[in-house]
DNA sequence: TTGATTATACAACAACTATTGAAATAACGG
DNA sequence: CCGTTATTTCAATAGTTGTTGTATAATCAA
C-alpha cells in the first residue's frame, strides 16, 4: 500500500457514519446488505447514506453489486487487511522490536 | 479503543503532512525530533507544521516535551498499536476466519 | 539587558465536507 | 403501461479544515 492510498482510506474512515457502515458490513459478511437496510439500521436518511456509501465504494472499502432495484454492498476485507499491514509496518519501521510482544494477537477475540 | 477515538485518529491521520510527520517520528524513535527539524525535513512552513503537530498531539499520537527553546516530539507507538488492534478486531468481527492466514505477520518487515 | 532564535497563537481567507429535501433514474409487479 | 419502490443525483446551505503571514511568548548567548 502506498501513502496516498493510506491517506485516502483514513479520510474515508474518519466519519462516524462511514465507520459504522463499514463495521456493519463486516459483521454481515459474506451476504452483505442492500442500501435501504443499511440506512434503516444506522438510522440515517437514504440520501445521506448514499453519499457515504459512494465515498466508501470509491475508496474500494466496499463493493457494490446490483440486484434488481437493490444495490448490495459488501466489505472489502482484504483491503482493510492491507491497511492494517501498512500501519503495522509504519509503526515498526526500522525498529521491529517496537511492535513485538505487545499483545498484538489479532486473530483471538 | 472506542469508536469516537478511532474516528478521531483516522481524522488526524487523513492528511499527508500529518501522516508523514508521524512516520518520520516513528523512524526517529526513541530520540524524537524538535519541531524545526521536522519542518525542515518535511519542507513545510513552521507555522503550518505547528498546526498539524498540535492536531497529532491533541489526538495523543505524539507526545511533546520542552527542551529549552525546543519542543521535542515523539511518536506514541502504543496508541498506534491500539488502533491496529481495533481495526483488526473490527475487520474480523464475528468472523475470525476472515483474518486468519492471510499473511498478517506484522512483525516481519 | 539586548538581540537573535524557536515555536506557537491569531486572523483571514480559500477550499472542502456533510447534510437535507426535491427531483431524476431505474426496476419491479400487476 | 402505470404506479410503486429503491437508490442516486442535484442544488443549496452550514460547518469544518488547511494554509499563510504577522504577531507574540519564551529561551538562550553574549
């Protein structure tokens, strides 16, 4: 992952609505959810949610697929893993011992 | 880490100058750097850098310590590790198998 | 104390972002 | 074909963020 991409992803995640939408869709993997259901669960107007879903999709954090009149959104988990790897590398940059043995056991709990 | 904190951290990292400053200071751990040197390396006006360092410091991603006339900044690596753990947990939420065995070996380069 | 240096605070402005309702687009069911 | 439903686009507005120069505060060296 390059730095402009990381900045873009942080920018997109730096919104309560967008972070909530992404987290919701992670929970709903792999079925995903259609836009109206996301709006209902998060209790935001559809027009506003559409704005945020578009931002997430343009940043590739979500994928979207048409299903008749519905738009089904899904979380792009591999991209999030790339972002985590980027952060981890930045954080340890030149000093791997900084990150070692600090309870970074992401796959448990 | 709670969600408002995560949103705040993403917001602060969603800037090229701030992300560069943080990465630079991670590399310079544990000595840190004084504000003027950071401005020189990143080639941004001191007044602008001060604005961004303040944002990073208020979000606790940096610590600052006075040294005579100088302000010495250091990266708060434990907080970044908390953020990484939060992201990892969100990303795996309810579906740990999503994150397992995907090359997430953060401590090796 | 004086003069130079380091850094932050302030003020002004430009640019960007979020939110909303109304309108448009597209697809379904009858 | 027509009304209904799902979603997005558009336009207007309010609020936020980034950048810069100038001014201020604090420290040091002589």
